[in-house]
C-alpha cells in the first residue's frame, strides 16, 4: 500500500475540519473594521464576529485584506 502524498493528506485534513461558512466575502468585509479593532485591542472576539473569524480561516482573499488592514492600522496608530 502506498502512502498518500503530503499535499493530499493536507487537503483531506482541510476537508475533514471544514466548517460551513455562514458569511460571504461581502459580509466579512463589511464586519472587518469591528473585527480588526477587537483583534488589535486583544479583547475576546464578540459572538457576532465569530463568523468573520471562521470566514478568514477559510478564505485567502479576505484573510489577505484583513492582514493589509491590520498592518495599515498598526503603522498609523491614532
């Protein structure tokens, strides 16, 4: 029996741990400012923003946008 390639194992693990994304990209980006604020002040993520966290864990495009916003806000604190 042959061993599965590493990338196949990772894909299978991702499928097994996938949570249904209840938020689309537009909804995520709409809530992103509040999520970024909670992350930057290191408070517990409010229950109504958990869906943003889930979406960011599954969507590379939104995760990149989140990282850009965090970097911008961190570079220019008011």
